[in-house]
């Protein structure tokens, strides 16, 4: 990935490279190409209410541009293609004492006016196996790029995906560089997680996974990750949907991860999570339980999301060493009453059993509410509005947070 002051124009140029190649070979390359431009306007406000807070408020407003291009493959037994991504973040409002919201890069005195990225990946396909090398956005339990702010996190590396056997999906690869959600730079990766000490920068994250869909309603998986000189991780998951009748279903999501040190770190964590959801028409009633065992919290690559059932908005993961946490959640899809595109979510989480500041018994809770609407037709089709509000309280931090997001996705091809 390259830093560029004009990432959108450059990405369009990469996407158009195939136009000059021989017509017969390029037919599917062009016919199957897809391109979208997403405009994302994001306001973020966090109020730190605890005594002695190092920063009382984080308050920023920014505009993001996300251009994605995916080509088809050239014809023949072996097909070739290219993917490209152009990202631009523009500051609309910030301040020296209000930065570090995750929307914009952090400056010595103030956030820069803009930051940008340009990335491309070459791809090759044989049968039902595809290899990609370049800029990647893998979505696996061992590496989940964060896309909860203005622009998504990206990686550089190589990745192989195979679906040669019906129902079985295999992934393997190596990541070498990490570009977090509010940075134009590509850097070595680091280990993140509560209570973890002794990590070092690494340019090698190896991963492999196998996911098998036994039926339309039952899937199991095993996933391996190794951040060189930091940690190794084994993750097992099971998801199942039990149909109970017309417009009714019971969904189960079980996860277990074993993480150990691999180098000069103290990583030692077992993470168990179980989430159950009962769906009745437009209603969804959910409950989750999560338990951390071992000397540290759940490890992951810096900037990524944690593959945990209680990974949420403010506290992030409820994954301190020894912590036990539970969640209650309610969702409603207004399509059930004739308003498609309108959705509502609220949840409450509580965790305890970990060491808090000063050796106190740690406790924390969080309450989140989302309401959003995406226009389904007309001139505003694909225009989305979302309001997110959260409250977090613990033995060390008291945070109130609000996010307001406007998004519009424009198909280009």
C-alpha cells in the first residue's frame, strides 16, 4: 500500500488497467468487475467523567471516501485479476485537546487535515482456489480488521482461499504489515490485550483455518494464528440455527480460544464464549456469557477486533484476566411492520472477577443503543443514517459516548 495525496484517482487508474488487454481473454475480467464509492461522514464524541482523567473529552468530525474495485478473472483454466482500494479521510473538526477519537491520525499538537491510502492486490484463480498478494482485508476469527470508524484497517501479505470440497472453506496465508484504521502508514504488527507484557514488533503473522458447513444450519471451524515472537492461538467455533416454526428460530454461537506465548511475552489465556438468540418475526432476544482464564487477557493484533461474544462498543471486549461477563440484547427489524431499512438495537453487559486499579475487585458494565435507517429506493437509495450511544462504568473509567454516522454507497460498475 502506498501513501498518496490523491488515492481515489490513483485507485481508479489501477482499476482501469485491464481495459487495454486482449478482448477475448479480458471478457470475464471486465464483465465481472465491480466498483463502489462509499461516502462516510462520522461524528464522534466521548466524555471521560472519572476524576483525574488524562483527557476529559474526545470530540472529532470527519469525512471519509472509500473506493473499492474488484475485477473478474481472465478466461481460461487459470484466471488472473486485480483488486484495488483507495481511502481518504478529511478533517472537518478537531482540536488539540479533543483528538484521538480513532477517526483521524493523531498529531503532536493537532490532528492532520487529511490522511490517505492506496492499495492493490493481484489475484489468481484455479478451479475453486484463489490466491491474493498485496493489500488484504481478511475476515477470520484470528484476524478481524477494524471498520468501526472512518476508514477500515488493512494489511499487506498473501492469502490462499480454497473451496474445492463442497461445504469446506480453507484459508492460509501470511501478513507482513498492518495499517490501522486512522493511519496512512504500514507498520509491523504488535500484540494487544489486557495484562500482556513483553511483546515486540513483528512482520510475520501466519494463519490457517478450516470451516465446514455440515448443513444449511450447522457450521464448525478451527482457526490458527501465530504472531511471530509474540503468541500462538487456536480458535474453535460452532454456529447452529434451529428452526422452530414460521418466523421463529433459535441461534447458537459457541467459541473457545487457547492462546499461549511464542517469544518473550507472558500470553496465557483461555477464552470461552456462548451466545444464544431467539428470533420471533422482527424481534431478536439475545443472551451471552464469556469467561477468561489464565494469566492474561485475550491476545490479538493491534487495531483488530477480538473474536469474542462480548466484544462491544466502548469497553471493547470484557476480556481482562480472570473476568466473567454476561450480556442481554434486544434487536428489532422494522421490516416486520412494513418499514424495511429501519433497525433498532440495545444491549447491557456486566463483568467482574478481575483485578481493578489499586488491587481493587474489578467491575464494569456497559449499555449501548443503536438506531439506523437505510433508504431502500428513490434518489436516496443506499443512503444510511445511524445514531449510536453508549455508557460505560468501571472501577477505573466512566465514559459516555455518542457516534453519528451518515453513509452513502454509490455503485460505479
